[in-house]
């Protein structure tokens, strides 16, 4: 109710601030580099938006996909295969459409990084979560995924790019999305929510790229480490094939 009232009272200001941010924001490219590496004892499919695509890092090796593969390989002592299907600006429904059109390789684990653009574009959580359900089902059916880790939306109230009260409003909307996501996957051991590590929650601005909206390489490394730890915690529920 409070968010609905705030949106009604602050609507014109929020719209003006949103338009100004879009017009003046520094636009960084997606990370360069290959978007798949085959082989390994574990195979990961990453689906998402600009953060999944590595905006804020120069190369995929220092973005989420590369850092996650490195973290998992270090912990497992074996190579890790991965495939990245991600595009800047994508909402959950757009990510689903891209995944439907992609040629997928076999994967054990699905990682989704979605929600920020759903918040920015004011997509109802139920619609975004329906798309996430479909992404999960498609990944299981076509790639053989057995574990899905859904990244929670970041603390948008800490994004330097956003002015107040837009920053506060998006922060509350992101929290609402996260609560709905947690409720959606509750009771499903094969689907889990991963929140950003505490260091990123606490020092979000310091770990961001120059645009004040995406992680920089140190942020991606922390995020990937947290994801790797959660994947490893779930390994007993997976039958990881031998790399030999």
C-alpha cells in the first residue's frame, strides 16, 4: 500500500527522473570474449540481463560467467564448462524468448540474473516470475539442468546512478521482487535464491563500475564466489559426471 501511494504521489517526479537517467547515464558495453566453453566435470548455463552479460567488465574472464567458471574450477580442481545467454536491457520475458531461440548445450546448473529491468520497467512480479518459471522448465527440458540458482535483485537503493526518491522507490520494488521470488521457489530444493554477498550489500557503490549501475570486476568476483559456494553446497543433489 505504501509503495502504491508513493507511486501515485511521486509519479510525475519519478517519471521525470527515470527519463533523465536514461538520457544521461553512461552506457558501458557488454564484456568482450567468448560466451561458451565446453567440457569439464560441471556445466553451467547462465541466463540474464546486462550484469550476466558482463557490463562493467572489459572481458568475460573478469565478468560473472568467467569468474564463476574460475571459482568453480578452483574449488573442484577440474575444468568447468559454461554457456552464457544474456543481453543488456532484457526483462525476464525477453530473456525467456532469447533462451527459446538459443541453441543450448547440456548443463547441470542454471544461473539466472534477472529482475532489475523488470523493476525499472515496472513489470508485475507475478509476470516476471512466470517467465522465470518458464526459463527453469526450458533449461531442464532442453539442457538437462538439475539445479537452478536464481540471483536476487541487487540493493537498488544503493545505486549511485539513481537520484532520490527514484533510488528509494526502486530499492523497495527490488525488495518486493525478491520476497516474491523467495516465495515462488520455497519448497523446491532444486530451485534456490542467491542474494548478493554481504560485502556487496554493504559496499555496493564501492564495488560498482563507472556507470554507477553495474558491478565492476571486484564485484563480479565476490558475486561469483558466493554463487560457486552455493553450487558446491548443492552438489550432493547432483550427479556430476566425470571429466574423463
